[in-house]
């Protein structure tokens, strides 16, 4: 992430984007995505698994251009903690792969898109050898624009589609509208694009639709991206101990909370509760399905799910949660200001905020220190965590594109997938020195122009293996990667890990009301018994039949989990 970029927001579509595409730390979503996509039409559904999948996957060839300071382990990102020497940046692609053609790219954009003739866009196009014309669209309403474009006959050469925008008819549109990249990337063919060849295989598997390789991925660590963040400076000053069980957390919350002094322990800790109690991951489809003792079980059917909700309800009921979180006000959506003011000391959010809040407060409050708690098992033992999907944002090339346009688009993707420590990565993520960033004490610092222009564009096409690097705060980068590696040691892959799933359309809305019901229960507006009744209704209205459908997928395709 750029050293002086604005902080990421709370768990949301935008913070997921910030953590995977815009920042140097490409981290997993861990946040609720609306749906995933699959390998068949949206009526009957499908999966990217299957015996024929391996034949269409690109060969994996690890990059040796740059050596990370902390190698990936237990599903973590790569870590870079050494000072960035801009004078010795490596070149990952010795020759321009682009042939000088024009490629139009439609992508979500948060903020005001820059003019097309800015220094950053010009420099990227010159580096790649391709004239990219951007059709940036408002990220907040991107699903509406996406649906209209895919329903038309006029599709841009490249379209970026985040996982959260893949609901409804989008998966079937992907299959019918976009080109098969297998002839260019499957097997050893990918070696023509060395940076794409270095993308982990798990991420590529998420790009298979209808048995064909259609997408270009942004890889993510499979370790959960949601961290219980806390004010370490205040903890150290007050002598608070980081909790190692659900009971210890409750006792600490009581000790911290003093409503008269406007201090509460935390925000909504539901996501931490799910982690602590071992609830199956529910941030993407398949929504928490896993094979347990020979039977497919959904997360909402488990005792752990109810226990996590009950524990969270007790936090709210005891008054330990900041009142804004209960009412849905600003602290719940933008925790930064009140967290900095010490109104609450703990909140669960995307790992990217570990860095962004640090950078945000570095000059105005030097004593401020945000840190990440290890996730605790609810009973004080080791946690039982579940892997997130290894990619969540994708780009696709139009089926109408000529071979020359496809190869130029792949040239763009190969450049944007260059690893940290290369000239291509530096330009993709920081822009042009002098215009988009300056170098202060060996650290690249974005200018206002850079913060307005070097975002939401080229980084959306494809990305390198998940990486965490903060030249301004290397100790944070080190801590983030080490946290991922510790938590990764307790992380298991579910039966459908790595697969793109499209559920049959008749089940599309079956689970829509559960997230709201969860929040109603934790805030005391509903009871646990209401959830039990909702689960019973879910089973009778299609949940049991959906289970049978998933079982057939498992029988036909097997599992890639290890």
C-alpha cells in the first residue's frame, strides 16, 4: 500500500478491493462477498472442479527475479521487510510483450477516474507496448453497469469482475461472452508470460468456467483476512493482557469498558467469534459447506455457529460494545477516528488496516500503536480456522477479441503481475517518480496526484502471488506475515476449497436473510431460537435439496483440499 494513502474502510466490498488490488499487501477477503461463480449455466449450477481441470491449468513456474525476505508459509503472503533500493530494481520481463495495439478495459473504480492522458497511464502503456483505454465505472454501482454491458453486444476487450459481482446471470454470461485462454496459457504455454506463470495454481483454478480457463486472477492468501486489531499502546500502558479464550476476552471487555468515560471494549466481534468457535468460513459460496463424518453440513446447522452468536450477543448485552456498532453508526463503518480517540480498543477488520491505521496516525499521534491479536480457541485451546478462497477478483477477455488483442491484453496482465522489487511492480503500484510519488529517506511516498491516479486501474487486471510489503513500516509488514503464518498453521481447507461454485438459480436467495438475522440476534432483537427455526425453514425450503446437489458435485469432482 502506498505510504500516505487513505485508510481502508470497514469489512466491505471496497476494503476487500483495497486489500487485494490497490495495496502492496494482497490479502484475502474474509469479508462477506455476495456470491461466487462456476462452471455451468446459472440454472443448473456447476463447479470448477473435476478430473479434466488439471489439463487446462497453466504450469506453475516460480519467479526467481526477487527473493522475499519472508517466504510464504501456511498459506501466508510473501513478506518483504528490507529497505527498498529503487536504484537496483529488477526487470521481470526483458522485452516488451505488447505489439502496439489498443485494448479497452472496463473496471470498477472508487473515486473520480483520472483523465486518460495522465503520466501514469502513459508510462504504463509505454512499458507494456499496449495502448490501454480505460472505461472506469463507479465501483459502488458496478454490478448494474456490468449486467447491462454483458447483456449487450458491445463488450470491452477486457472486463474486470470481482467475486462479489458474480451473482445472478453473470456466471453464464462469463461462459458465453469471454474467450478461452487455454490456447495461450494452459500447460507450458504460460511460460511466454513469466509473471503469469508464477501465479499459484490454486488461484488459476478459480478462473475455470465451463471447463475452460477464462479468467486472470488476483491471488490471495488462504489464511483468513479478518484480524482482531487492538490498541497495543493503551494495552501496554494499562497492563491489559491479550486474551487467549472467549472467557478471558469477556473479562477483559468488562475491565476496559467505562461508559461514563466514553470507553468501550470493542466493536461488533461476530467475525472473531466465528473464528474462535471454529465456524466454517461463510464469506463466499460455497457458503460454509463441508464434509463432516461422511455427511455434508452447512455452517448454519452447527452448534459452533449458535455458540458464536450467543457469545457475541453477551458482549452486546453487557454493554461492552461501542453503542455506534449497535446502532449501525459511523464507528461501525469507519472505525478509524474513534479507535484513534480511544473510544474502543478492539475491532475486527481486514488485515490491511493494520498498516493503514499505522500510517494514518504516524505523524499526528506517534505513541499510537495498532496490533493484531492471535485468534484464540474459544476454550483456550488452539483455534480451528477455515481457509478462504485463493482468489477473489478476476479479469476476462472478450470472445470477440482478435488473437492480437488477446495477446496484448495478456501482455498487460503479465506486467501487472510482476513481483514486488521489480521495475514493473514499482510503476504499476506507485506510478511515475516525481509526478506520482517522491522518495523520502529511501521510502516512496505518493503525491496527491499519485493518490488520485495510481489506483483502481492496472492493478485490477492481474496480480502477483499475494505479497505484503510496507517500505515505510517494515515492522508492520513482518508482523502481518508472521500473524498469517501462525494462523495458517491452524487453518484447514474445506471440501470445496479452490472451486468456483455456481448454485442452481432456484437456490439463489435461499440464504439471503441469515446475515440480518445474525445481527438481530447479537443485538438482542431476536433469539437463538429464531435462528434454529430459520435453519429448520431453510432445510425444508431447499437446504436439504441443495445439500444433495453439493454432494453430487463432491461425488463427481472430488476435492482439492489437503
